[in-house]
């Protein structure tokens, strides 16, 4: 009697190559290699094949889920890198706005470190600097908008 249920192509070779097949995989291999099987052995073989196919589907589902989770993590990491890059570019632009961009990085770090350690976090100087910064950035934005409006008027 021969079995009508079959394993996917190449799966039998895969099972034979396993270094530690499970007990049911060993029995499956034994029964597959038998040329004549009793009705009970045939029934066992069909059950083992269904089990192995279910195991294949479960492993594929696990693999697909892992790919999905990895893709989500990669997307999140890419967004974090983009956000960090944007922040660093903005900080670099601030140094140019403050006309400090020509100094070397070591000088700038030393200067900022001295400022941040020498002035208490609750000092009024921080509030004053914030107000000055807001004013400077606002003026720059207004100048940029005026320049864009002028350019638009010239194009029309």
C-alpha cells in the first residue's frame, strides 16, 4: 500500500540531513522508506505527514512574524537616525547663525562646557538668552519669508 499524502519537495532530504530529528521525524522516515506498509502503518504515516506539514506551516509563520518584527524595528531605527541627523544639522546651523561655525569643535565644546557648568540652570541668563535666540530666529524667518515673497513677485 502506498501513501497519497506527500511532503513538500526536498523535505524528505531535509529530514534525512537533520543531525537530531525528533522521534516522530525518525518514525516518519522509517515508514516512508518502507515499500509495504500495513493499514495501521499507513494511518500513522498519514498522521505523521500531516503533523510535519503543520510544523512546516508553523515554522513559516514564525519566520514571517520575525521578518515583520525586524522590518518594524529597522523602520523605527531608521526614523531615529533621521531624527538625530536632523537635530545635528539644526545644531550646526545654529553655530553658523551665531557666527561661531569657523571655530574648531574642541573650542566650541570647551566654550559650551564652561557656560553650562559656570551658570546655574535656574539663572536668569538662560531665560535672557532664550529670548534673544527666539528674537534672532524670528528675524531670520521674517527675512527669509520676505525674500521668498519678493522672488515670487519677480517670477509672476
